[in-house]
């Protein structure tokens, strides 16, 4: 119960911060091209059933829209982390089924890929929201929390994410999600060039 209260409290703080940020940037015109980001990758959903830990291999897609434009290395985004997985037969559940997770997330982003004009090689994010998931042919819903980091790995930019779903009803299943996603966009190459120029100027 304490975990659920904590999630709702974090969600309230994030929403309040988002509204304040929006009031501070109302003079900036909206640009979908500049404020939309997305990533795609692979991961696994983990749950406990019948005293055994089960894994659901999955693919994921993470679209997000920035609510702020005034800062390069900080942003507030609203988006999702869409998951489609396949549950093979296991010790806790013998039947096979498709798993789907459809969360709505509000996130605070710092540093790397916080915006399309960031200046750091490493960044992190934290957020929360609400999710609807299809588990074993039954829909369940509840609060979610997420945290992770972003960085360049041998050239491309990646997001490493942990997502926790908290079951509300007794018959629902709480899950843990781990994923690695490729951050998509040609602007990363330009960011690398700008960072090199900036570092060169700072060392002169």
C-alpha cells in the first residue's frame, strides 16, 4: 500500500512541475518536429507466479512529446513505452499468450537526449503514470513508475529503462520491465559535432 501511495505522490509532483514548466514556456511556439522523440528496442517483462520467476521476451516502442522548449539539457515529456511480448509455456502458466503493455508516462529528463539540442554524453530520467496491460487474455490496469539512463554506446544513442507496474486488484499481476532501446533520429550526428566544437572552444 505504501508503494502505491508513493507512486501517486510522485505522479502528482510530476504533473504539477509540468504545468509550471508550461506556464514558463507559453511564449515558445509549438513544433512537433522539434519536440517529438522516439526509440525502439528489445526487453523482457518479469513477474512472479507460483513461487517461480517468469520472463516474457518483448519488443518495445517509446514515443514521447516534450512539453518544454526553453532548456537543452532538461525536459518534461509525456509519452509511452509500448510493449508487445510473447509468453511461452512455463512453470507458473502452461498456456502461451501475447502480452501487451500500454502505459501513459510523464517523465523528467536530464542531460543526454533530454531535447534535440543536448550537450551531454550521459543522461537519466525518472517518471510515472498509469498503464493498461493485457496479461493472459485479461486486461489489468494500475500505476507505473520508471527510471533509466541514456548514453552513446559505440556511436549510436541508447536508452536503458526499468519500468515497474503495480497491480491494483488482487487477481492482477505486478510486473518488472527491463529494456534497451535505440534512440531514433538523424539529429544525433549533428549533436556529436556540436559537442566536439563546444569542447574544443572550452579548452582554448
